[in-house]
C-alpha cells in the first residue's frame, strides 16, 4: 500500500513521458491514497466567457488519477481510461489555477477507480467532480488493456 | 446553510411519507453538508451469493442524498432524481448493515448534487460509490420537476 | 459473434438461477447485439405517486445487459456489474409495463458495455437511459471478477 | 419539434461564436433529433501512441449535443453542460477522422440530454460512448444557467 514513486519522481516521470504535461500540470502533494494536482490555467484552457473549459477539466481529472496510479504501480504501469463520469456544478474562474483533490478508491489487479473534486484556487466550493475508471493490464504484460 | 430539519425530525418525516423506508433505512448522523445513512440489511436486499444487490445500493444512495436535501430544504421539497453514476468496487457483505457516507456538493436553486461512499459496516474500504443529481422545482411550486 | 443461447434457453436459464426474475421480467426479443426486456410492472415496483421506482429501473437495465451477455457467452458466464450511469428523463407510468431496448456496445475479454433505453409501453419517448459496465472473469475461471 | 437552424445556418453560427470550432469540427448531417458531427483529426487531438485523446473525444461529444440543442432552440440558446458520462471501449485510430452520431433524448424546459456514439471513420464498432446533460436557462433570460 506504499508509494513506488514520490512526488519528485512522479513529476519527473510525467514530464518525461508526457512533455505537454509539464506546462499544464503540477503535483502539489501526494500520499498513499490521494494526490493534489494543479492545472496551470492559461488562455488555451479557457472557453468563450473566460471560464475553464470542460475538456481542460476532463484532462485535469484524468491526469490526477493516472498519476496516482503511476505513483502506486510504478513507471511500467499502462493504465487505460475506460470510463468517466463528471458533474459540472459551478462556474470556474479563468484567472487563477484550478486545484484537483483526488482520492484513489480502488486499485485492484485489473481495475482502478479514483474520485476527483476540482476547485478554483482559493475557494472551497467544488466547481466539478469526476470519477475515472481504468483498466490495468495483467502484470508483466507490455500491452495496454482495453478489456 | 443551516439545517431546516434535525436528525429526529428528518427520520420522522421520512417514515411518514415513505413508510417502507422505516424498515430499510436509519439516519445515523446528520450535519449541514453530510449525512450517514444505514441500510438495515435483510434477506430482501440480497442477491444470489448473499451479497447486497445493486438495486439496494441504488436505493441507499438515492435515499441518502434525498434525505440530505430534505434536511436542508424542508418538508415541502420535491426533488426529482435526474441522474446517477455508480461504481461497484468490492463485494458487499450480506450479513451486516451497509453504511452510506453522503456529502452534499451542491444545493442550487434548480440542481442538487450529492456524492455517496458505501461501506460494509466495520470496513473502511468502499464497496461502491455513487453520485446522484436532482432537479428542484421552482420555489412555491407544488409540482415535481422533470426539467 | 453468434448467440450461444436463444430466447427460450435464455429465459429458462434466467428463471432457474434467479427465481425472482420470473415474476419481474420477460425477454420480448433477442438478436446478436440487442435484447428487448420487459418489466412486468406490479405495485412492488412503484414508489409513492404511482411511478416506477428508480431501483426498479436500475434492475431492468442491469438484467437486460446481463441477459445479453449470458446469451452471447453462455451459462457459465460470471459477469460482475462494475459501473452504471443513468439519466431519468420523464415520469414513467405505473399502470403499464416498462420496455427496455438494450444494445451491446462491447463484449471484450474482460469488459462488457451495454446501453439501455427504457420506455413506458406504448410510448416512444424514453423515460430513462442507462449504460452498464461489467467485468468478465478470465476464461476457465470459476470466480466472479471484481477487478 | 422542428429545426430552428438548418445545417448551413448551424455551421455558420458555430464558427462565428466558437472560432476554434471551425478547424476542429464539421456538421456532416442534421435532422430533428440527431446530428452527425466530424472531428477533423489533427496532431493536436492525439496523445502519445497516436490515438485520439480523451479530452478530444469529450469535446466532440459536448459539441455534438450542444450543436443539436442550438439547432432546435436557436442562436439565443445558452445551454450549460452540467453532466457527462463516458465509456471508452476501443482504441481510436489517429490517422482518420472521428465520427459522432448523436441523438437528442430529451429537450425539456430546463434540462436536455443527448447520447453520442463515436466511431473511427470507416468502422462500425464504437470507440466510445457519451451522455451529456445540459441545464437550459429560463426563456427570455440572458444568463447561462448553472442550476
């Protein structure tokens, strides 16, 4: 139940395999069952009206849970996103970062589930929530798993 | 942001309007943003194999969020369930009660959203999670709202 | 891609393993990728107000997709429901049967996904929709798979 | 139940209010209850491995249902996405366009629901499915509705 990668190792690995992540996301904190991920909000994340776009929030939720799985399973992990449910509840500010608080609810042999609450930095009212599910390939398999 | 009904008033009202609730559910605790609801597990809640059935968990999640809305909005509330997402993560025991920990994420003028984690009593590993969404009728309206 | 059980064999098997199904559900039609399942609406499926209850619709969706998997994979199949999303869109009548039209979107080695539209019999406006996901145990395994 | 905007008017309006849509999406066909939307797949829609990214599929689903609502409600429509559920079922090709087939399941006074199946062009196996829900502001209101 312990971490295979710490916060620094995880950040470094994410930047290495997903170069675009480096300019979009930062890992604020990490422990065995939760992670806080920051979306470094820029114009490219906004939609008309100046709020953070739905696809940007989807990315934030997906990266948060994926990073949490990596931190627990290690660099060779090949989790594939199989499902997502989201609720958009308040208007996100486009002028400050967005903070995702992610909890890993299950990390089984073949299935992982993580919950994410997203906030405009400085507010404690959730802007959106997401649950992401992942298929995990069999141990030792090199191939990503699409079930 | 305060409660309109306390735990005793809420329990009494639920039993009055949903007589079948009395034998199935109990409110363990209640505060302004969260409720703990108990499913009094009996044979009728089980499926073959002796685990708590999916429909029973759906009911537990729905009653939890609905009760939380009642506690905040009062007896005249006519929330209608419009959406639900659930993930089933572990096998629930059929021999002890099931405990739902519900958090109200949003209670707006026309939309409410609640998150629910469900546990076999005595375990801290969630058996299932649910998010329930509700449409709230306009203030003063007697009619339930299906949008 | 062909059926392992036809409609009669499927109905017989469902009644055998889930005796309670016999009085609640009937298979109206079945082909390789879709099934039409009927909820034989009785008082026990209703909630106050006389509409079909949420848990009854959850059951209908779950049985529909599960039966479709059985028809394709055969009697030894041990699919476990891992996820569900539902939207409730209109008030279902409580005085006639409810009809579920289910399409199997994926039947992989370890994951199955089915979509369900539910109608009050005689109406072409969907009352609710559901997507159900299932984990399938490895071939030859006797154990149900919770991932 | 008829269209307020035809395909050409809808395309023109989308390009006008969402300039970025013009290079990403095209309306292939439109009728009263359904729309076929094309994602013009480019490198920016891909993730490492060369498949279409999750956020790109989220955008495709969201634009499809939003455009369908516009076509029915007209240019003044201010629908706000309130919920989303998606299942990712197969690996999308990154070398051809992606096609979304969207059906409007409900267009009420305050709530709209649309279903979307997404395909790699030329294949009839769905890559992903999505259901998107929207809150609609009261008639005559200029403000977007977050419930």
